[in-house]
């Protein structure tokens, strides 16, 4: 991504995560924040010296500048940056950028090669476009919440902001495809740009596998099934004798037989009805009960050792504590050692995916608010006196 310029206009999760991935792989990302407080995520969850630890990950490799977008001079600077950028990433409500004269059509008229990634709750069109959209709403409307949890209880949320993050990944994919099209049609100066319209609920909906044809063709509404994989048996979560949770995926026909033999259940291993998945589905409760009974007599390590020897896919459900001492995580270099400005050491998650020739790098942690004001404004031709005046007037 070296040589690609990105302007980030937005806050919190979806837009910034999208821009973060481009920054991790070498794009120059300039993040615009409001003077004074900046992006609210700076104050979310666990803090160090008043700044979120999340910030160090979400904004690594980005340059932070402050602009008062209520001031015409702030908007003029944003417009200069937008017209120099290859990609603009924004997650305001539809219409906000247009009000600031930074909308896609307004900028496209000046720079046809511009790519704008727009992330919002419901997209740029439709009857709901003007409503506030949060990840929780996207997860609910997109179908994820309905199928998450146990059948006899209300739906639950995944423990992270999955709706925002999935939307961000769709934004990255769209940006890459749009960049390829621009370069194939003439490049930065003469190529054809486009708008990438990402709706949170549609990004979640895109993960919903076969829900639509199952309902349309067979009238089937997929329901919550707890830890099991619906219609594929056995694949569930079980509890071992030491109170740990283990996932066992014994749903392949040959795997199921190996699992039953490893458990000492020769009767089930040789049962003709259980040879195929359709027969096992009819006896799901019986099979899960047998596996749970076996797990309850062993520790997690004992169960995993037996299943590994039998070549049955199984795994412990990891906490972050488990991850940070796990040989696979360590062998793959999934943690990076860094330090804060005061010298305090801190580990960050490593960058994914792993590219063989152009891997991502963490060049610096999330920047201080307005840390790059002078650097960025000088590239636009502003003098030290100009910058001082803007700061004095509250534009920066």
C-alpha cells in the first residue's frame, strides 16, 4: 500500500478499523479529529494515562490532525486533503459530508479518480438511510443476533463489536477492488474512481450462509442452537471435569467413528443409523449426551490428548490468557512487543493477514491528538504563522 494516501473522516469503530488495516500495510492515513477531545474511542474501555489501550491498536500508523469542521477554514483544509487522497473513508450519517461540501458527487466533480468508502448503519439509500446505525443494530437486523444463543433464552451478543468490524472488512475489500479498477482505467490522474457503499446490516447479512434459500425454498427459519452447529452432528461445546469448555467437531462420518472408538463407545461406532449425518441428526441429544458424559470424566488436557491421538478436531475455548501463552500463537508471531512514550512495555496483536512479500508493520502506536498537525499542514503549503493563527482561532 506504499504510496496510497487515505483520508479518514469518522469516529469509533467501523471507519477507523477500515483505515487501520490500510495503515498497517503501508498506506499514509491521515485521521481528522475534532479539537479538544478527538475520537471518543480514545476514552473507551481500559485506559492508560487517560487514553484507551484500544486506541494504540485502532490507530496505529495513522497521522492525527485536528480540524474544527464547523469552521469554514477547517472544512477547506479537509477538502484539500480529500482532493490529494486516493481513498476517503468516512462513517458519518448520510448527508453530513454533503453539508460540508465533501460528499462523493461534490468531490468527484473535481477529481473523477477519487475512491470514497462510506460506512453507515443502513447505506446511502433507502427509507432508513438517515437513521443512526450502530453495530448492535446491524447485528440484529442482519440476522446474527437471532441465531446467537440458546433456544430457550433471548438472543445474545458476540463479546466484541463484530458488526462494526465486519463492515470495516467489507470496506477494505471494496477499497481494494475500487483501487484496482481505478489503476486499470488510467490510474490516479485519469482513472475511474467510485463510491463503496457499506451498510453495517448488509455486511452482517452477507455472513448468513444459507438462511435465505432455506427459508424461501423450504420455509425453514434457522433458530438459536447454543453451542452446536445446526443440522451437523456432532459439533458442539462440552464441559470437562475440571470446568473447562471444549469444542469437538466429530461431524465427518469417518471422524465420528474415530471419536466413538476413542470414547470407548463401540456400540455407537458400529451403529448403522449413525454412519451418516442425516441419521445422527435424528439422535443429536443422545450423541451429545454421550460425549458430555465422557468429557465430564476427564480434564481438558486429558480429553484433548485422547482426541488428538484419534485425529478428531477439538479445541479448548481460549481466553486471552490462554492465547498469550499458546505455542501456536507464539510460533506464528501473533503478538508484537512495543512501548508507550514513557517507556512502559505493551504487547499488541500482530497484523493479519500475513503477506509473504509485503507484510504489514506497526511503525507507531495510536498518535496523540493533533500530533501531526504541523507536518500535514506544511505539506499543504501552510506556514508556521498560518498554523499558529489557525490554532489561535480554534480551527485546530
